[in-house]
């Protein structure tokens, strides 16, 4: 190689080195300028700074992480957006930033992870085992917001996390993802020692709706009182889709299931369930019949006609339960009972008089008075007692 060529090569090499050094100096100056703007500038200056460095990458991650904690929302949002543009290189520091106790900071940190997307999934899943509960909580929250179905198993495991806030976020996250496979684990969480965890689990079960119905019905006999109460409330909240499964549960072999099912049907208030509930008036278990009566009373006026039919024609066990329901319905049952005071069966007239006395509606007085001359002595006696009860009640008002 000639002297001239060697000289040119050395010259070009030196030129490239000088350009690289100039580039490094420019980047350093820009970094220092950005850092000064972010820490000392006014709102407009800080906003311009965080919007201007997304293409410069890793050196600016740390100050942008600090920007997530700025007092102004617009700076936090701009920092999150810029970190999202920087991409995977920012994931590790963003996950570390989830340890901030402020919801505002965590919200923007999660936003940045969400913008980065797929490259943040595995690191977030790994962070579910981080020793810091705030990072575990934020990671669960982020995976839930991102709707990441692959994270369902580890998030489900987080329902048993030692920290109640992590357990709460796990229940919320599973609701956002909406995977029906988590129903049993959520039902178990209805027995969590912390109220806010139980409430989140119940809300997620309600949002899952139909896949949760049968497991919730089985939970009506859970040994945990909180589980039973919240399973019942969840079924009531789901509402209409539960009616047919609950009607079917009235035939279950377990009396606890029958009792819980009829209670929920009464709370839902769908009149379509009335015939099935009326049929349960002859349940062999007294506690179940008590719930049947309460459910019929809760369903109100639409139950009166079928109850009156049982009152007149049912066997003794069904009649007794029907009478109890009519008594609980009160004044709306007065007119139908008055109508059977002329029934051919003396036993029907006697029981109607008894109920009218218990209800105490003044509207029945004249009709009961006519029974004082009834051919049957037991009917006359019951009519007299009923009139005395109505009179006594009126005088006490």
C-alpha cells in the first residue's frame, strides 16, 4: 500500500472516531439538557422534554421513570407514552417502578408496560413472585388490564398470596380476563379473611355469569358462612340466567341446596319460578318449607292465586305452609280469603276465618260476622275469635 493510501485510511479512521466522539458529546449534552428540563423546568418545558426523547432510547429511561412520579398528570402520561415508544429496554425498570404506593404512578407505569405489549408479559409473570408485595400487586394489575390469558394460572395462584392487596388485585384481574376456568378458585376466595378480597371475588363471579352458576349453587352448602352468603348474593346479582338452574336445584337430594335455591329465587323475584316454589311447599324438611314460605311472600301478589288453590285442595303439610305464606302476604290476601268464607267445606271456611283474624283487615269484619250463624260450631267459634282479634288490633292503633 502506498504512503498516500495509508495516510487516507488513517485520516478517515480518525474522522470516524471524531464523529463518534461528537455524537457522544451531543447525546450527553442532550441528556443533561433533558434532565435539567425535567427536574428544573416549568410545566411546558418538562412536557416538551418528555415528548422529545422517545427515539433516543435507553439512556433516557431512568429520568423518564422519574417523570412517572411528577406532580402533574400530563408529565406522568407523557413519560409513560415515551417509555412505551422506547420499548422492551424499559420493561425491567418499569416493573421496578411498580413498587410506588401511589395509584397515579402505578397507573401510568402500567400504561407504559401495556404500550410495550408482548415483550413485557413474561417479565410481569415472573414478577408475580417478587419479594416486594407492591411489585406483585402492580404486576397482577398490569396483566389483568392487558387481558393476558396466558397469565391466568399464575394470577389464579396469586389468589393465595400472603398479601391481601395482591389477592384482591388477582380477583379483579381474573374478572378483566374473563376465563371461566377460575370459578372454583374464586369461590374459595369468598371465604378470604379480608372483606375487600371477598367482594372482588364475588364481583368477578358475577361478571363471569353462566359458567359460575352451577358452582355457586353447590357453594350454597359450603361450611363457610361467608361463602354461602356471598354465593347467594352472587346468584341474585347474576339474576335471570340463574332461574332455570335454581328451579332444577329445588329437586336436589341435598336439603341445603334446596333451601339455598329457593331463598335465592325469592330474592330474584322472577314469577316464572312460582309454580316450582309452590310445589316445594310439601318438602319433607321443615327448614326448606320455611324458606319456601318466605320466598312466596317475597314474590308477592302473583303467588296468591296458586296459594289459595293449595289452601283449599292441598294436603295438610302444604295447606299449613300456604296459610303461613298468605298470613305473611297480609292485606293483599284478604279479598281471596273472604271469597272462600262461603266454601262448601267447613274446614276451608274455618281456616279462612282464622287467617283473616291474624291478618286483621277491617274489610273482613262484615263477612266474618255472617259466619257467626254458620251451621258448623267450629266455624262460628273461629269467626268469633277472628272478630275479637280484629277489634283488639283496631283499638290498639
